[in-house]
C-alpha cells in the first residue's frame, strides 16, 4: 500500500519536530497551505512548492513529485529549476529565501543592500574573495565551525 502525499509530508514534518508553521516558514509559504497539503485538500501542488518541501524536509524531490502524481515525462517538460531558493543559517538549517531576505533587511538593511549589490556588481573572483573573508570571520567567531 503506497502512502499519499499528505500523509508522507505530515510524517516527515513530525519526524523532524516541525510544526506546520515551521515548515511553512522554511518553504516560504503559509501554514494553511501545509495544512491543505497534509489533509489531502491540495492534491497536486506545483513543482516549486514540492522542491521547497523536499529541501526543507530533506527528502527526495523525485519521490514527492511521484506522490503528487507527476509522471517522469511531465517532470522532463517542467522548466529548469532555479538554484535552491534557500539560505542555510548558522546551524545549517534551511531558511526560505524570502523569509531569510526579509529577516536580513530587518536586522541590518545597509548590510542586506551591500550583499545584494555585491551579488550583482562584483565579478566571480571578487565575490569569492569576500565570501572567503566572511566565512573565515564566521568560523573564527564560532570557534572553528561555520
């Protein structure tokens, strides 16, 4: 007997100790969307939502696609996925891009704007240098771990 998408999502969420709100925040959606998915009221969410769920729950994206009823042929026809729409926080937890950027702006809008400009205005080698410097600083500050 195969598991349905909603049951699988609820089990994976609970296994990780997330509330529906926690999962929604990690996926950049609302808790009511997670509730609808788990209750089986939303049977075939978009591949974008499924990708966010897979990343947040650390589960197989192809398996979620299968549970949602997408065939391999349909998946091949889907537009190319953008790079992962997530940040990793200091503990390695996945944070949704939208909520992460919003938090960054609230905490320090000047830094958030500088990071945005760095991502657009500097070339790869310049960004690499700044990234290495920032990661070294964070590693030193945390006592060896990033």
